[in-house]
């Protein structure tokens, strides 16, 4: 394999992994606070559709990003209300969100299918850094949202492990009653983190429709939201591992495309299966290595009920 | 008079039936507001859907055609849900069932009807069942979350069918369309006269009845319920959880596989991409709305078939058929959200009694 091809595959891995990375970081934050939200795919789709619509209407991709964040957050608010306030089953509510989001995005985006936006996120080379051999063109010749995702990983890791607020976030998922006892508002904080998680899923969707594709198609996530949910599990709820995992997925995506370009006779359908097979295989691999025990937040999936404290 | 809200100790049957019905009505009202806000006349939307699905012989026939796979997959996922096994993989199991049934017609095209149909049913059930069992095996062997594995296997199953119909199974006389050859007449389920409704509807009623009897009357049915509601108690009672998980996943997948077989044999008459417009996902809502009760599943499947067929009619109003998916998602929101209402009850206490208590 020659160097240009290697660089182009690696760079494409990062681009293809970025939507999953945003969504996975969002889900990671949500799950750390003790709430599972399986509606990631639906929130991504709504983010992708609304972000694209706003970007086309107002001729500003950045405004599109803002709208996608907002739309994802609103979607997550439904889940937060149902699961935190009404203590509904988180699995079912998340599934409802996934379905609702898929329908809603198709409904809203109907007239935008196949449209080309005038402005998208272009690749920007970082001065000096992009001249480093191999690493430079792979990591530092990306679009603005990719740079944003790098920063976000650093920020989430720092917030989670080094700040007081991050300590509370982790405690929320482990032992909400203890957090309540210190006088911190468990319900309010869980709302906050579920909404942030949704906003990031929306951002992941917007990355697909504004930078990766860039266009809007019905169900364009092709299950990436679900992959993000799986990724959080095998990243063991750690942002750095989520970063690595996302790029691995991106890599499989990119590799398939490049194999086709090289004319290697592999069925496109078999190639498209790879991310899904890979998800299951990696999950099994991680579980075997950890003896079936994952360091999942202890109270993950359990609604907090003061009456039962 | 005082009104007091308190936790009810035992589930109250009336509230368990009334609350979901009100939740469904509330979701329709909510979506009506949404349609109005986005510039559609909600009354026109609903009446288009309703008359499209139930206003003609053709519409009613189509509604039953959609009800059959929804009910069969709904029964399938309900088997797993009873044990709190989240089999989200009905869609993939449906495709695998359809695929295996097609294999029978392609390999033994000359079988007579009375051998062909049973062979297709068995292979369909086996393929769907094994697809579900695989996820169950990952779970008992390595504790792989079945939500993730079944979901990923949906995509794999669908792509597998694509792989076959675009490749080895493509009909050489099909002008390069991704279709298998049309099934021989012996592989087709009979229809009611010239309508598209087919005898697959009997599968629904028979299987719903078997489901009801097994889970109501048999020891195994009771065991699954115990595992679902309290796995620790089940363990101490000596119930083998592992083998029950495997069995439930197999049966769950087998029912969805039969749904796939019935669809290709009753409606499509060949294998092609996109034979299911998401029946497997909608079935999850159907099962949940019906509170996993087999007879209620058939009823709710009919309601959702109405929405589904109605959704197609919305295209005449320039709306995407995915609007139906949105409606169904909203219904599930209202139903899960209102669940808490069934856990509490409102008591009216006369003031004298109230004083005594305080």
C-alpha cells in the first residue's frame, strides 16, 4: 500500500468516524448520569434533517449546527420527561424516540431530499501542523467540526475525571441517593445530561447531512446511532476509548469504499455488513477480556424514586 | 370529600385497559396539533388515513395484509419481552425466515403444495429462530446485551438478502432486476377470492391461541414470567435461566421467521429487497401496547395496520408515508408515559374518614 492511499484511508476514517463520535460522546454523558437513551439514531436523524433545512434556508452551515443541537436536545427532553419524571421504562421510551425521530425527520425533510447545499464544511488545513508527515494530512486536514470533536473529547474527559461537577455526574450514575443526600438536585442534573446527550446526537446527525454527505436523505444514518450506543458499551464509558472506537468504525467504512475503488472484487453488501458484524465481535471480545463484567454505572437504567430511597 | 393519590398495591385491570386507550387518543390529539402547526389540516389527514384503510374493500384487504406480519412479529417479540429479553431483532429474523422459505422454493421447485408449504414454514421458523438463538447464545455465553446484538443482526440479515437477490439468487430471466424467480403456484398461500388477503391470517389466530394457552396454562409459561419479573427469585426456585433464555429467543425468532415466510408466500411471491417496511420495529410497539397479551396483540396489530395503510394514502396529500412511523412513535411515548398512572390510584375519601386517618 502506498503512502497517499494510506493517508487517504486514515483521513477518511476520521471523517467517517466523527458523526459516531459525537453521538457516542452524547450517549456516554447520558449513561454516566444513569439514564440509557436508545433513541440516539432518532435524535441523529432529526438533527440531520433540521440542521440541513436550517443551513439551506439561512445559507449558514453553522446555524444549521446550532439548530441540530437544539433539535436533538428537544428530542432528548421528551425522553428525560418520560424516564426521569414519569419513571417510564427507559428501553421502551428510547425505542419510541428512535421510531418517532425516524418518522419526524422524514416528515420534516421531505421537500429537502436530494437538494445540494450552497455552503458546506470545507476541509481546513491547520498551518504548520498539517505539514507533519502522515499525521499532518490525516489529523490536521479536516473540517471545522472534526476539530470541534477533538476538543470535545478532551473537554469531556477533563470534565468527567478532573472537575467537581464531573464527580457528581459520575456519582449520579453510580448512586443517585448519595448525590441527593448531599443536597444536589438529582432530577435537574439528569435532565441536563440527557439533554446534552441529545444535543450531541443531533450534532452527529448534522455532521452527516452538512459535512459528510452533504445532503439529506430519509434514514441517512443507516443505523449509526445504534452503533454509537454499542460503542459506549465497549468503550467502557470512557471518552478516549470512544474516540478510538469511532475511528475504527470510520476505518471500516472508509476501507470498504477504498477496496471498491481499487477494484478488489468484494460484494458491496458483504462490505456494508462489516460494521455491524464488527460491533458484535468487538463487544464479545471486550466482554471476554473483562470476564463478562463491564464497569457500567451501577444505577444505569434505574429511575430514581425518592419514595423508595 | 378529599381526593387522595396513592400507590396501588395490585395492578388494576380497568386502569390497565383504559389508560392505554386514553394515551392513544391523547397521542392522536398531540399529532393533530403538530399537523396543524406544520400547515396540514389534521381532520383531513386523519380522515384520509381512515377512509384509505377502511373505506373500501381494497383498503380493508390491504389492512389485513399488513396486520398479518405485524401480529406475527408482535407475538414473536412478546415471547422474549415476557422474560425482559429485549429482542429488537424481529426485522432481521423476518428477513431470514423469508430467505429460508425462498431457498425451499428455489431448491425443490417441484414439491406439491401439501409438502411445499410445511417445508417453507419449518425452514422459515428454523432460520428466524436460529437468528434469534444466536443473539441469545451471545447473551448467556458472554453477557452480550441482546438489544445491541439483535439490532446489529437486523442490518446483517437485510444485507444478506440483498446479497443473495443481487447475486446468486437473481432470476436470470428477470431483466437484471434484483428479484428471485417467481414462486411456483404450489409455494403460494391461497388468497380470499381476488383480494390480496391470504390464508396467512389463520396463522395469526392459531399462533395467538397457542401463545395464550402456553403462557397461561403451562409450567414453562409461568417460569418465563417469573424470570421476567424477578430473575433472582427464579434462580432460587431452581429455574434454569440460561436454557430458558435460549428457548425464548429461539421461539421469538421462529415466530418472526414464520412472519417472513408468510409474507413471501402470501403476498410477494418472490424474494426481493425491502420486503418489510419495518414490520419488525413496529411490532415492538404493537407488543408493548398490547401489554404482551396475545389476543390484544392481534387487535393492536390491526390498529397499526390501519395507520400503516392510512400512511400510504397520505402520499396523495404530499406527505411522506413515514408520517405513520411518527404517529406510532408518538403513541408509544404516550403509552409508556402514562404507565405510571396505572401504578397509582385515585381514592375519593369522605371528609369524616379523612379526618380519622389524619
